[in-house]
């Protein structure tokens, strides 16, 4: 059952131009998850690209960390109405993952999959051209399990439920296939600036 969170907070005046509608600024980093936090060890972690059900490339932790690393300084926005400015991330751009695998887009959509069974859909165009990464570090440190470590997807221009925690793969799909929260009433796309929180927004 989708819940609309808490509304009615006032924007801080100096942040108004950076806050999407309906959001309030936080200096904390709230922990929100769909279920228990999995404890994924790096010596067993794997990341797999799939074309439909067919695996096309897989990396272990050492192999993935050997891919080109990029730093992001980004604002992030949660559907429960908090936003956090200037978050520092480091990881592998989805562009560089695809280049390492020698792949171009085979379909216009993807599903991101996680170790806890979570999934979320994202149009392929929203993951490429420097827009998204598989993040490995936050504020210069390994990402904690509570925040999705050892690796999470980071798609900062969409609501943060699209940035799947504990990611273990990306699957190319032929249609915009709803993931965990999308099946439970969240918006199929999730643009914070359009307040696309729930189906019909």
C-alpha cells in the first residue's frame, strides 16, 4: 500500500530554487527500505547485465572496482518529501559499465535488480550520458549496508526509490515493466520536479 508520507513543511528560502515542489531540506540521511537490510559481502558480490533473461556480462567486486571511477556531487530527493543537497558519491558510470561489456542499448528500458529481491524500472536514456552510476562510495567511504552498500544504483534526477540499494544487476527489457514500488502505486517514472510520486500524478 502506497503512503504519501509527510507533507506541509516549509521550504528554506535560500534553498527554494534547488528544492522540487513539495520537498523539504534535510541535513540528515534518512534510512528507508522496503524490508530488512541485507548484509552483502564483497567477496561474494556480483554484478550482472542481462538482455531479457540472458546474462551477457558479469563482474566480481575486484573486477568492477577496476572499471573507470567517476565522482558525483548531486542533490537527491526522496518521495517521502525530504531532499539532501551536495551529496558526494563515487562509482562507475552506467556508460562505462556498458562500454566495458561492449554493449549498446538493446531495448529502451531496464529493470535494476537488488540482492533483497527489490527491482525498479528506469528508461535506458535516464541511465546513460553521465546521468547515473553504480555507486561504491559515499562521502569518501564505503557505502554502509543501511544506505545500500556495498553498491547501489544512483539516478539522482529521479526520486530516490529509483536508486536501487544493494544492486546486483541491470536487465534490458522490451517494455517499461513496473518494479517493486511501481507495482504498489508509485509513479512509473518519478520526476521530482513534476511531483510524479504516485500513479496518476
